[in-house]
C-alpha cells in the first residue's frame, strides 16, 4: 500500500530560531494525535540538524530542499547528499520548478542528484510539472512524461520504488491558482499509467504521487479525495501550524 504524505516546503523562509520554533510547534500539535498520513517538513540546510534534534522524528520526517549533484570535493557552497543524511534528515526535495528555472537544473543534473540521494538512503521527493504555456498548448502530459523519463527511468525498479513523486503544475505554485481536483486526478492517473508502462502495475500502485500548487486548508480535502492523489507538497501553507495542520488532517 502506498503511503499518504503531507510534506511542507519552507523554501528560503524562516531564520534558524523561527524555523526551530515552527518545527517545535508542529511537533507539539502532533503529540498524542493519530494522523492518517506521514508528515514531512523541508527546511533550509542550516536548520536540518536542529530540527531533527528538536522533533519526534518518528512523527515528522525532515527533508532538505536540494542536494549537490557531486558526491564531495571542491564545490564551494554545495551541500552533498551524504551531508544531508548525516544530519538525520530522511528526505530530499529534488527538481523543484524553482530550482529548474532559477538554478538551471537540467534533467541530467537531477539524475545525478537522485542517484546520490538514493546512495545515501535519502528518499527523493521528485517534482515534475508543466508551465502555463505548456498546459495551454496541450503539452502537459508530454512534458511531465519526459521529466520522469529523462531523470528517473534509468533507475532499477527496486530503486524507483524508493522515489516519491510530486506533481506541481508551475502555474499553480505560489499563485493561489490551484489545479482543480479533476485536473490533478487526470495527471496523477496519467503519471501512474506511465510508471506502470515502465515498471509494472505493482511499482506504479505503490508509488506515492503528491500534488503541489497552492494547496491549502480549504482545497486539500477535495484534492486528496482523488484515488491517485496521495498527499501534498505544500509551500506557503506550511509556514504556519494553523495552516499546515488542517492539511495534514485532511486525510
Ligand atoms: C511548492 O513550492 O512546492 C508549492 C507547492 O508552493 P505553494 O504551496 O506555495 O504553491
């Protein structure tokens, strides 16, 4: 059975003290509570160790938002997958559209990052999604399929089964414009069919596919009610426990 996951992506928000306070508040909100999904928070690199030490990591998985495409060495300013794993973080968000667009992360670079993440026992939360012009041109399925094929389809079925996917239509990220539940389900079903074609029904059925893009307390229930939507990757609404907990509790 595939996992239901609600993952926060804090992006470049919250200084260390603020981030720690947010993580502790979420930890307190989850204490003694049974929720029907795994909860993950994606923090800036420098917060990882403090957040891992501050929360009950059996209830909150901690994610980096990126890792280097090289294992180690003279790459000033980079943070390796091994370093991320050494903090106790268990996940890494890869291929976010902001990294693809602003930092020119190509399919090839992302392929390397995925391999290094897996080598270091991190679960990649791999983001895919089309921009508005691609959707308007009716190319959204083709674009998403290529993103998956180009960065992930050289993986063995065993390795692929460790990946979590996040479908994030770029036009819905941070815009307040959510994909409709029908648009999300249509794409998620298409993604699952694409996975089944490559790795078989069992792997496809067991892959968690999250939706991301202006998901919030008011639309999460409707989005998550779809059979192929296994949770959410949440940006803006992950920056406050009052906004994030209702999404966690939408399952
Ligand atoms: C994101 O950046 O992953 C995201 C989904 O952002 P938002 O929820 O703010 O649209």
